[in-house]
């Protein structure tokens, strides 16, 4: 029982250190990704995809090649017209950074999680999750 409590407290401490409650500022995170989400711009988003990306979008949940991911993201934005994207949390640690936000579309609201990692000097998307709220 106490081991479980220690694990939970460790997770909370790590999460608190990892996140920054400054929504207006995305330290180390490409602003263009936030803009792309806000406008539903799949083309702009895909220029930040890594060669392989872990995607969770609608019924898709796997690691996809950049080319496959482009198709899935384009299809999602075509079927779900974006009204707005609100940044809720962001943080960074060493070469990784992330954002969590709320995407409002014509078909409903989604929770968005994007994890990027610095590769060859550029922040690239490692993981993208768009899940129904």
C-alpha cells in the first residue's frame, strides 16, 4: 500500500516539475504546431512529423510512417472542421516538449496531446493523440 502511495506521489512530483502553468508561452514547443491545430491545417502540421509517429486518431492507434500519418491527419481534419484549439498545458524537459489542449470541431470536442522531440536541431512530433472528450 505505501509503495503505491510513493509511486503516485513520485508521478505527481514529476508531472508538476514537467508541466508549466503558463498557457500563453510554449517554451521549446513550435508555435506553428499550435497554429496548425487552431486552423486545422494538416499540411503545416505534417511538416513537423517525425519519420515514424505514434498516432491515436479516431479508431487509428499505432505507429505510422510519416506518409501514412499525413493521410490520417488530413482525413481527420476533412471530416472534423476545426472551430478552435485551446492550449491547456505545456512543458518541456531536455530534448522533449509537449502540449495538451482542447480542440473544438464541427463534430465535437477532442482532447489533443502532442509530444515532440528535438532531432537534428528541429522539434519533431513523436506522438499525436486526438481523442473524444
